[in-house]
């Protein structure tokens, strides 16, 4: 059986220019391809916008590195629905993507008791909302980000001294948080879960002068063996999710000034899953997928 690894023109290998983080696509494919092959599953890299006919012989698709749908979320969701309607097993499924695509889900997790970053939600944000947030949080720096966004794109950070121009607007639904200094001091902690179980941890640090930890902004990562209390906080986030049968989940956490980790994002769509820090990642994911597809275990 063939398994599609959804990608986008910026991450797919080929003659065209690739994104600065396309090497992550290659690392994931390198980890997954042999592990799937062992189980009789052939990994096929495919642009998520490819004509539907090109998906005809796929039994399943992984959302992979489809990292360019932020400005066309409806089109992306419609494509996943169309694949599912053709009997292709979409991992994670469209209903999970629909729930996870707008960071408003963080408010839902907070309501279920998960530790979250304090957040103000707005249909749009401009200078007035930034000033109000600085006062509300009693913070000297805030981060404003898109509710539908990824990879740190379209995100801004302001202080009382570096407010935006009076006519500046995000121009879309936005969320504002106090800037957490722990992101500079110790970075972000990622907890990768495969089939609901903790697989491996990653500590992600920003480049000098940056606060966004993504590799595309010069961030770097290292393996991370979480303390039991920190792992328990991430597991509590997993328990607060309204889904139980997730093939993969990535819980990103940052420490609050009080010392407790808080969830920055619960990434259930197309997270990079850090195969370099999880040597068993390929096997674990392939095994869990094979089980879902009822392929005999090896
Ligand atoms: N409140 C915050 N305080 C400090 N850094 C932040 C904050 N929010 C976001 N960041 C930084 O920006 C990065 C991207 O933000 P995030 O919420 O993870 O959105 P996404 O990854 O979907 O773009 C984070 O990984 C972190 O480095
Ligand atoms: Mg993130």
C-alpha cells in the first residue's frame, strides 16, 4: 500500500527553490521511508494541491510538510475532506485539523485545566489593542500573533518603546500574549507523542537576538529528557485534548514566570516531529500507522 506524505512546493525536493527549512522534510522522509517499507508501506511525497487523480492509489496520507496553507485554510480543509471522502485515511483526520487550525483551541484547553499562556483574543489588533494588552498584563513586552498561523510567520513583538504606527493593523483575527522571557533563557520544550504515548523531547533555542525558535529564524534544537513534573504537565495537555486516537501530536511548552510549563501550541496538523532527537520515531510512527491500516505487524 502507498502512503502519501503531503508537502508543498517549498518543501518538496525538485528543481525549484526550496524553503530554508526544507531539510526538515528530508529528515522526516528519511526516517519514515525505510520504517514504512519494512511494513509493506511505500512512502510517496506529494504536493497537497496535486490533482486529485494523483492520489488515486494512496491508502493513507500523512499531513507531512504541507507548510503553506495558512492563507488558504479553507482550501486545505476541503482537500483533506475530499481525500477522506475517497476512502483515504488522513492522519491526523480532517476533524482534528479543523479544531486545531485556529489557536482559539488554547482557550478550550485552558477551560479544561491545562496550563496555558495568558492570552487576549481579538478579531483584529492595532496599536490600541497592543497598548491595552501591555497594561492588562502589566508586561513590558507582548507578542501578537495570527490565530491561524504557523512557523512564526506574521508575528510581531512590541514594547512600550517600540509600539507600532498608529495606522498599523494585523488585518486578521489575532491573539496577544505577554512575552515570556523563559523563551530566551531556556527556550521552548517540545514533547512528541506517537499514538498517545510520549516518544521524545526536544529543547529548541532561538538564535542570538531572536526570540522565535524555528530553524528558519536560525533556531537550533537538542534532545531533551524531561523532568517527571514537566512531562506530567505535557501529558495533562494531551489529556485535555478532545481527541483520544491521535497518530501524532506535538506539545510545545514554555515556562511561565511562576516556574510551571504552559502550552504554547498543541500541534496536531503538520508539526515537524524532530526525527534526529527521536531515533525510534520512524519505527514508532510506522508501527502505529500500520496498525491503523490493518497491515500485519513485523
Ligand atoms: N508569548 C510568547 N513569549 C515568548 N515567545 C513567544 C511567545 N509566543 C510565541 N513566541 C515565540 O514565537 C514562536 C512562534 O509562536 P507560536 O505560538 O509557536 O506560533 P507558530 O509556531 O504557530 O507560528 C514560538 O516558538 C516562540 O519562539
Ligand atoms: Mg510554534
